[in-house]
């Protein structure tokens, strides 16, 4: 039943994708790190992106059995093949855990295993369009006024499957589904808020509902920071963490990041620290490019488009004579070369 449901979901996503296509590709790498939340946007077709993170988690030793410390490596692979709005991803986490027993005496041992192997996909359902304020030249107030359309979020859905190829401590008994709703509010060109709601490990004794809210601010073209809150609601306890960090864009395809978090797992306090690298192999090709008279790609801005529309009769007439003069000069130059 579960496999049939997953197949139906991907079939619906595939068919719905042909209704409209939005370009998800960006000139600069678009990484989810260092936050735990996930943007609704795909990486774009022809992009193969790796997002890695080395982390240390440390909490207090609780009575009886607990897992007070973990040192691990997290890898997220993202790509898109045939639809700009559909992304396929795989998340793998390998970690070494300290397993402690506390009663009259305290003892511990270490285990190294996979803690997560999740295969999933997300699909962008809706992306709002904002007003181009650069076209507003008559009113300074209107040009810098807040666009209320920015209160409408981009919306995506996520569906995946947690495999059971993990260590005994993380086994749930079988393959379990994971579904989610991904929202993003681009309140300004520099500040956005991402909200995720997930229902994970469905149908197992370890099922959980969680939410993540992340606010990201770009200081410049290279530096950005984030503040994040995550809450996990489980049957026997609730986990919460608050995090912040920095990301540095080294070049268009490489990002470095670092983060720190305060944890509360049930009644147990702790901390989390991570350092990551995001890198993409960019094989993306635009489906259409406009070329000028010299065969070069036309790069237009909203201002250049506006200026084109404002050209009057004499300006267009003058441009015709300019083109004719250019052609005459090139012809005479070629004749001189032949002579």
C-alpha cells in the first residue's frame, strides 16, 4: 500500500509539472545549509549539488540508557533532471555515538553507524510574482513602498522514504514515509523567512511531527546569517533547538558555512556545532537565449527594457541610420583588406 501511494504521488507531480514551468536555476549556488530547513525551490536542471556538514552534538548523560554525544558527517545530494520545478534528493548521515548507561555507576561505549538514509523529492506548486519597482520613476514613495505581494509565500510539497539501512539504534522496523510542506516568504531582496512542517517516520512507533522556522539575512553578495527554531513532537518527549550561523559565498558554485545551536531534548540540555561546505557541478543550459545582431547573448535589466519602450520616432530613426553606417564601415573595411 505504501509503495503504491508513493508511486501515485510521483506520477501526479510528473503530470502536473507540464502545466507551467518556472526557472529555478540561479547563477549563484542556492544551498539549504547551514540551517536545517529546506527551501521550496529546486536547484534547476543540469545541476548536481552536494551539501556537506561535519557536526558535534553534546548533551548531559541521563539515567539508564542515553546517547549523550554524537560526532558525524551529513551529506545531502540534490539534482533536477527533466523539470525545473521538481528536485530529487538523497540525505545520508554517518555518525559515531557515545552510548552511556547511568545507574549506581556510569559506563559508556561507542557505536559508528548510519543514522539516516532518506530518498525524497520536492515540487514547487506556486511562486508569486513581485512588482518591478525599477519601472516606477515618477513617485519615490511608490518605488520604495513595501510590495504586499511579498506576504504571499512560495509553496512546495515534499515526499520521501526513510530506508531501514541504518544502525540498530535508529531502526524503525521498516521503510517509513516522510511528507512535508515548504514555504518561503521573500520579504525583501535581502531577507526571507522559510517555514517547514514535516510528518516523519509515518506508521512507526517513532513517528514525529516537526516544524522549522528560519530567517535569513544577506549582509552582502558574499556574507549571510540566519536564526532558526526547530521543534519536534514525539510520543515520549519533545525536542527543541535554537540555532544561528554564517555562510560565505566563495564563488558561484562554492559556499562555506558554520553554525551553533542550543538543544533541549526532553529535559536534557546540550549544544550542537557544525561546519559545512556546499558545492555544485553546474551543467545547466537555458532553453532559450535572445541574441543581438552580433550573435552575443542579450542581457536585459528592467531599466533597459523600460528605456526601449520609451524610444520615440526620431530615436528609432536615428538608430536605423547608425546601423546603416556600421554596415558601410564594415564593408569598406573588408574591401581594404582584399586590396
